[in-house]
């Protein structure tokens, strides 16, 4: 049977996928419509009927995603190198969010960063962002440490993109095509637009790329949404890289090596430089409930991360509240962390076990992040006997977005696939 007649699942399962290559779609500056870079897209010339979404989905199901993802990245870099893409152009290379941590992004992509003068960008796809949040954060942090830009793809396509927006902390947000083509935006569209606006207000250096620009009207819509850059068939179809490209007139700002806030072992380490209050257990319980209530009333996707020291503190009453929060809110990601915490401590709640004796095992922390709400209670045990019914904690209660995000990222970094 010819490659064109084969079923994609059979091809992937039998390791019979034809050789992969890349085509490159222009990314243009919307102020003058000049090309400033290219996104590499996977293709199979010997089986042109294969659709990337189908192949990657089949590879994910067959446990072959790592191999396919790295092959696509090698093809992207090799094609750009062979075409002598000038260093003034940005090169966007896709990375699947749920490849295994054992595969090093840095080893695969970082050696090419100097060829494109700080304009190499890893584009984290929207697929499976919450399957392994720690992996997604690791991709972004390893890229930043190497001076590689981080883009989050198809923001607006799923609620997960907004759940993970502040955790990934992208340098570039790529707005999903249907949002660009929506002439009468829905309330959901408006919520996505508002969430992106809120993020860029806090992170003013963030660049916006509009995807799926197919008409002049789409171009106007992209500009009206604040996009500085765009791509789509109206601006340029995917193809081979042109030869003898001129230098970019106004290139993408280069990315330097940098770190992300929230690289500590526990949230309380972030607050060592801040004055901490001392409060009794009853006070902290009331503040925790306030944050839970705020999460329940938050607009848009909400993420709730909470530590309980030990799983026994995740009582039946707490489990009922957290499960209700996960079920009532349409896009809630709710996680409980603690010593001996099971993977699924309550319906709709994800569990993450921590190691006895580590600093986090002495903390009482809850963080709530939503597009327009950020709150955290961060506390650690001051040493009162565990049997003391109203023992004391040193604590901080904050709604400072960068501080809450850094604390929440510290917890999210521990949440791996189960």
C-alpha cells in the first residue's frame, strides 16, 4: 500500500512515518507588512496527505511523541541552516508541551541560538498544557536560561492556555486564528481578549502575534487587538525559505539569557525579605476560606494550588469544598499537595505528594490565580506542637500579582504527569 493510503495510526505504531521536513511560514511586522521571521511547520513530502495534528495526536497515543517532536525540531533547524536564514530573522520552532522531561530541550535547540542572534523562539503548543505543568514550566525556563524566546501558541483556543499564561510567562503570545476572524466576538472571546490585555499590562514587554490572518478584514482585526506581528495566508503561505534574503528592516528585539521568578523550593522562601506576621490557625483558616470563595467567584479559568503539610489535614470537609470548587467552576485546575497525598484525593482534585522533612512539608500555602484575580496565603509553622489546636504560623497574605505568580509557580513546578 502506498504512503498516501496508509492510516496515520498504523504508520505511527509501525514506525513507518516517512521522513519529516519543514516548511516555513512568514511572520510579518503589521506596521509595514515586512517579514521579520518564520515559523517552521512539520510536513511529510512523501505523504502530503498527512496532517500535522493527526500525526502528533497519533504519536501521543502510541507513546512516540518524544521521537516525533525532536525529529520535527531537527528538521526545522536543519532547513533554516541549509537555507542560510540570516541571523536578523526570528526562527520559531514548535515544542510539544507533554514530551518527557528526560529529553533535553537545551541539548536539542540551544546550540542554534547564536546563529539567529538571540531571535530563536520556542513555541509551546497549546496541546496538553495541563498534562504535565512542571514540564511546560521547565521548557520555558530552560529556554530563557539559554537566551531563547518563549512563545505560547494559540492563546484563546483552550482554557488551558489562560490557566498556564502566567506560569509560562511567555515573551510572545500568539493569538488563536478564530479570535482574529471573529467579527462579532462572543463573551468568551471578550474574556480571552481581556485576559491577554491584563497580562500584557503587567508584562509590558510582551509581544503579540496574530495567527490565521486570511483576509484584509482579519488584518484590521489583528491590529485592533493590539498585535504587532502576524501570520496567515493573506500575509504569506508556508513554503521553502527564500534564498538571498535581505536583512530585516526592523528585527524582533533579541532575547538575552534570563531567569524566572519562583525558582525556590517553597513559596515561603520567596518571602524571606518581607516582614511576616504571626497568626493562629483559626485566622489562617478564615483567610484560606476567603481565597477559596474568591476562586469560586473568579471570572475565566482559575488555578488553585494548596499545601496541607500532610494528607491527613485534607479532611473530608476540605475535600468536599475543593471538589465543589473543581466541579462548579467551568475551568478550574485544583491541586492539593502534602506528604502522602494520593494522586486523586477528591473528585476533580489533583494530588501531589511531597517529601517528609522538606521545607514545603512545614508550610500552609494556598494560591489562587485567574486572569483578573491573584491572591495567596503563604505561611510556615513556627514550631508549636502539632497537637496544639490553634498553633501559630508566620504568614503573609498578598494580592500582588508578581508575588502570587512566583509563589504559585513554585508549587506548579512540582506537578508532574500521573
